[in-house]
C-alpha cells in the first residue's frame, strides 16, 4: 500500500515519577498517517519510509500512538 506520511519533529517526554526537567534520552519519532488512505495502523505495523526527501528508505515499526485525530493517526515508530 502506498500513501504519504508526515514526520513530526522528534518528541521528548518527561520520565514518570515527576522528576522535573528530566527527559527521555532518546526522542520519540512520530509519523502522521492519513486515515483516508490507512484507516488503522496496528501496533507492530512496519512502515517503509525515508526520514528526509530523497533519503534512504528504512523500515520503521509502529510502537504505539502519540495521538489519534479524526483524519489521521500519529504513531510512534522505532527502527524495525
């Protein structure tokens, strides 16, 4: 299946436990996937996409959801 996706800037999150100012060492990678083309993106789905236009296409595995919008899913991906 082919569709267009959008990379969001990497997201850092605070660690649980309320330690202020402490963030994850590795930023979360988030892809926006349009529901019009791909209504569901289950955890474990592998997405082949380049990080930059013209770059090497790499496989990314859906590890979770950052947010679900009416017209798109924002999925957290990790290298597959």
